[in-house]
């Protein structure tokens, strides 16, 4: 087990190293941020001084070497725009993004799994067909369109919910204040709509495949009550592949906060990364992508470890 | 007509929803192929636009209203549909060709070629697709050709992995082995023998991925990182309309959004049915 963990850590470190190099290179090639940072009437002398101050007047190899030295000290460089350490800037906004992603994931699981089970038990019933058609629209609707329709209905037409901002924040989250909750409802719904539909469909397919297995037929033939067969024998086994999907999809959720945060002016990392890419703020972009890929790697790792607990057939 | 007697084709047509999806998709394709036949004006010919027509709600002249430049929303939607479909289809075809070829080669030869291709795929998959496309587009700037390439870069991985998996099992089968024993070249075996036997899973993924590519394009365009403003897709029409949504001009964004939704649902209905028909695991 320890060997497996170390091996995984080593691989992940390599992946993150490669990502840092590629992103660093792309951002290096993308252009000169100084043009965007200085006022239009800046002199040539200002430009040269600023390029020197930011350390971008040197060759690519030198710059990357400096970056790696900083990394060894736990520092990803200072943001060109904000002047603060890039990690601090990203971490400051991370709670807002994680809050959206975690709540959206919880919401999708709470509704997706039961609806998937219902649709799998009697696939021909009208309510199963209705659920499946709704889930089809769920995976067919772009995130931004869901958000827009919600804004149109609940902000523009009804005026019930605020369309932008995070509201009152208490202990890193808006979930503890009434004002915060009102701000959270639409972004969380927007973000979870696709995931909910996906989890629903995967639960249903998993259940239907498991229900055709011999041991289910045996349990039914033995006279085990239907409810026990469905919720005990079948569900337990169909939930296992779902863990992987939820793990992978969490990363997607974090990425899609970019869209949600843009629509709802949510002060998280999604808005930060869009602005930073446009400003060519390399340290922020690199820091953001490394943190995202770290979250991805960590979740995949947790999923693999969880697997060994829920499925005794898997041995790492 | 051998095609209509094919077991899978017959089974496909047994599902009313899937047939409905197919019909809608075909109708929308006709609209996209001949936009000028169905639209009231060429929405990008500035001589046909009149500012006094701006922001008209839906009426008998402009069925779905007009935008801020007095452009007929319905006409703009049909031209936008054309671009959305083009980006979806072109990027899917390109990524199938590239991904499939790399996957076949990777699975057939194994060794270091396999390692390199699959490592690249792994690194790419350890990252959300939209982020990769976003970074590419942000640095390249907008453009239809650029977005097709960006989506291809993101999507080839899925076909490569599937093709590789299928080849690994196919190349051990008798027909591939005997072709090899007969002295057929590796190229001939891969593309002449194995390729025709591995198309089913790729077709299924490709159908679902067209929908995905269209959504990705629309999302990037919505964020202002997609197609140029002079050639708007459905996504950019929605983005434009969104800016005036709070002023009450809902039609400029809602109708393109509905069309985008109908388009994607119709493709997903077809894809879903194809998966069921081609997946032997769900047959009773």
C-alpha cells in the first residue's frame, strides 16, 4: 500500500511538473504583459524598467529556472497585476469556488441517485420516461444557458433572487446567512443541472445492468422482497462505478465554475482566471492550473483508496 | 434497399423519440445548408439593416423580433445554426481522423509509440477539457478555424483511447493474425482489416461528441473566446442577447438558446438510441 501511494505521488508530481512547463511556455510565447499593464503614454524607459522588475526581460530558460527555484521555496512568483504572491491571490478566492462546486455536487448526488433508481426500476413507466427526458435535456443544455434562464425567470421577471455577487459571507461561506443563501441558489442550481442529469443516467444504467445479473435473479427466486433486492443487493453494487464518475466530475465542476462565476459575477477563481489569461498574468495562470490539477490528482487518489474499501475485489 | 433491412437500422427506427430526433436534426441541417432560402434577410449584409428597426419585439414582420442593430433574430439564428453545426461537425471529423489513427497505431504497435501517445492522453485527461480549450482560444484569439482546431486538440483523446482499446483485442483475432501470416503490410492490416471491424464504438462516441463539441463552442463563444463577432454562432448570439436581457429584450437571447437546445437534444436522442442498439450488454 505504501509503495502504491509513493508511486502515485511520484507520477502526479511528474504530471504537475509537465503541466507547469507547458503552461509556462505557452504564457511566455503569448506576449508581453507590460503593454497591457502600463498606461498608453508610458515611455520606452518605463517599459524596460517594468520588464526588468517583473523578471521577464530574461531568456525563457532563465525565467523557468527562477520559477523552479521559487517553487522549491513554496512560492509560485508574484502576480504581474496584483503584485502579491500568486498563490495568495488564488487561495483568497478559492473558498468561493469550492463552495459552489461542493454544494453543486452534493445537490446533484442527493437528487440524481434516487431519481436514477426510480427510473431504473420500471423503465417503461411514464414517470421513468419523463425523468429520462428531463435528464436528456439536462445533459443537452449548456451551463451558461441554464444560468441565463434562471436569471431571466427569478431575477428579471419575478425579482425573487439576486443575479450577482456572493452576498453576506460568514466563516468562508455564504451558506450560513439568509442573504448568502439567496445568492447561492441560482449559481448552485446552474452548476449542478448537468451533473445531476449525468449522475441520474449513470445510476440508472448501472442499476439496469446489475438487475440483470444472476445473483439478483437468485435473490428474487429465493423470495427476497423486491425492496430489499433493489435497495440492498442491487444498489450497493451499482454505486461503485459511480464513485469514480463523481470523482472525475468534481474536477469538471471546478472548471465549469468559470462559466457560472462569469454569469453571476461570483468572486471566485473562475473570474480571476479569465481576467488573468487576458492580462497575460502568467504567475496567476500557472498557480491556478497547478492548484486545479492538484485537486484533480488528490480526488483521483481518494477515489482509488475508497475503492479498495467499498469493493473487496479491488486490490492496489 | 439493404440499408433498411439491416437489423440495427430497423431497431433504431423502433424508438419514436430517436426518430423524432433524427427528423428534427435533418430539418435543421436543411436550414443550415441553405440559410438564404429560409431567412428574411442576410443578417450580415449591413445594407439590409435599418437602425429604426432595433429591438422590436416579435411581430408579424420580424417573427422572433430584432436585435440592437435591427437585425432579424430568426435570420441571425439560421446563419448562427450553420456556424454551430459546421464547427461541431468539422471538429468531430478532424478529431475522429486524428484520434482514430493515433489510437490504432498506438494499440497495434505498442512499445514506445504507445507509451508516448497514451502519456499525452493521460496528461490531457487529468485536466478539464474546457480549461484547455479556453487557454488555447485566449492566446490564439477568435476565429472559426481556430476554434475547430482547439476543439480537435481537446477531443482526439477520447477516440484514441477507444480505438486503442478495441485494437488491442482485435489484433489477436484470427482474421488479423492470418492477414499477418499472409504477409500483408502493417499499414494494410491496420487500415484494411482492423479499421472496418472497429467502427461501431467510434460512431457512437462521435455522435455524442458532436453535441459536446457544439456545447463547447457555444460556451467559449459565450465567454467571448470563440467565433468572431462578424460570424456569430448560436453561442455568440446568446451572449449578445444576454447583455440586453436585463433591459427586457429577452427575445434576442432566448430564441437562439432554445434553438441550440433543440439542436443538441436531437443529436443526443440519436446518439442515445445508437448506443442502445449497438451495445449488446443491454440486450435481453
